[in-house]
């Protein structure tokens, strides 16, 4: 689905905004602090019920106001619409979320309706951050392309939690621990297989996008499952039980998996320039969006904050051309309106919006 309308009330520095984005590329231009990133943040909030800028949603409430509301209307090519609303009040610690006018059973329901790819300065965490960020990247793909993934992931997490709880007890019931070893091994092995299959499908698309972005280095993706490949997970859990008891948690398994991004055997982070790193991250995100379209028949929505940062003009044009080819809905923020006109093909009829002092206005260009 795509976002057809976004309505904001007392969100950040946006007192009231009613935004009708286009189905393709939407360009948000304005000075720093005008509210461009807040628009992207609000869209992200609709799908994730969290911010990519702040851990506490009450900080998103406009100064001297009691609540913010973000409302989005989504639609598909068949004309089916649905509404999502997120509200946070100062007087309550809970977030009120509505999907089709009702509270969703799980947050996964929201995420499934609006698949998002965020490309901003934090996207470098795929290279700079720990394994958790890269597992989340793989799991995003698994969640959106395989209906079995979320159930396996949830059951594995439950088994891991129960096993860790038992490991922290002074006296451990060996039979009970064995039950959770078997549960963790069964679901963990299946989860790992889905992750590996997803990466196998993603890798050729990633390599192709890298070439189109003009990065000549030979960059490889490899998956580390979190335990010795030569041993079944159940056997490994049994063999490491004494060490796990000493530490009080499970030290090996799918919860320790990682995606390695390498250049001729060396970590990409140690070899590539900052601009090249952004190309790698961009290629990973573009490949995920393309694979989503191929495997699930869904279009990804791209949120790109400050496109000019880190990329020269040639790579910006190449990147935008790949975005246009996907025919996805895209939101790009920039302070450089004239430069964006050079990077975005007018044949794709981008929609221009000017964000100024908390106001959002259509802009003819």
C-alpha cells in the first residue's frame, strides 16, 4: 500500500499539517529545522509506533501541548483504503493506536500494512553497529516475504526467554531445561534456515544494485548463524549447558547470528570510505525493496532523510534512477531544491513540497 494522506496535529514543530503525497517520488525541501525530518518521522511512526529520533514518544508532542496525533490513510491500486492513527498524551504513558478504527492485536499488523525502508545517518549502523542491527535487517525481509517467519521468530524468542530464566536459578530442573532446549533448537533451526534462504535471494540483487551505483569493489555478504555449523543446535545447547549456567544466559544460537559485509575478506567498515559505505547501505535497502516486490507483491515506501549527505552528484543521480525504476513511493528531504531538480527525472513527475516554519505547502517546480 501507499500513503495517500497524512494528517498531523501538534507533532514536533508542526501545529497542523494535512499532506496529500503523490504515488511516486515526493520531495520535501526547506531549511534546517523547518520540519522536513518530522514528516518522515511521522510516516515511520505510523508503521513502527516508534520514532527513529527519540526513544520517548512524549518528546514528539509540540511544546506546551497535551498530545500529538498522527493519522494516515493508506490505499492500494485496487482502491482499498485503510486508516491508521497514533496518539500520545502527556497524561498517559500508553500510546493509543488504531488500525481501521480498532486497536490492532499486534504491532506486526501495522508493520505488514506499510513496509518501510529508512535511509538516514542511522542507516550506517548496518555497518558500524552490532549484530543486532544486521539481524533486524534480515528479519525485516523474512517478516515481509514469508508468512511463517513471525510465528517461528516469536516461538523461538519465547523458548529462549524460558531457557534463560531457568539458567539463572540456583537449582535447575534438568528435565524442564531439556524441554526448552528442544523447543529452542526446533524453532531456532527453522528460523535460521529462513534467514539463510532470504539472504541467498537478496545477495544477487544487492550485487546488481552495487554495480549500478558504480561501486567497483568486490563486496560479499555472508551469514553467521550464531553457533557451530558442524553441530545441530540441540547438541550445541546440551554441550554448552554448564558454561551457560555459569553466565546465566544462552551464549550461542540464532539470537547471536550476524550478517558479515566484507571486501576481500576484510570488514567493509574498515576498508570503504564514508561515501562508499553509504552506497553499500543504499544498495542493501534497494535490494530489500526489490525483493519484497518480487516475492510478496508489495511495494516498499522509502524514507530518505537528507539525500545529498555523503554522496556526490553522480551517485545521487544513479541512486535516484534506481528508486524511480522500482516505482515505489518515496519521500526525500533536502535543503537543496535546485540540486534535487537535477537528480530527479521530471519524466517521473515528482511531487514537490516546501516545508517552512512548521508549514507544509505544495511547490510548483
